[in-house]
């Protein structure tokens, strides 16, 4: 491996670590901070899933190569899951109004 590939792999490891740290901080803020009483569990799910999706998307499209295809697969699966969950939440909020 040349120096550039080693640096890219090291940066990828740091990116994954920072994504995990950001998600952990977001979960802590949602349970301790100002949003604790303001958001419902659906709202917390919405913010958390959107944040994870954006961070994973940045990771998936920043690194190119065969080694980093797993990030793109996770991003696509999470995007599909989020669209399905948001659709269910939207439909249920429309159908149960008095």
C-alpha cells in the first residue's frame, strides 16, 4: 500500500469513530437537554434517524473504492427504512385525527 491509501484508511477509521461519537452525543442531548420534555418518542426517532442518515451519507460518498461499499449499502438500507418509517408515521397521524 502506498502512503495515500494508508492515510485514507486511517481517515476512514476516524470518520467512523466521529460518527459514533456524534450519535452518542445526540442521544445524550435528547435525554438530558432541552429536548427531553419537548419531543415525543416519534420526534426523537425522527431527529436521530435523520442525523444518522446524513452522517452515514457523508461517509458513504466521501470514500470511494471497493473497501468502502459497505457504507453505501448501509446508507441505502437506512434511507429505505427511514422513508418507510416516516410514511407510517405520516399516515398514522393523518388517519387518527378526530
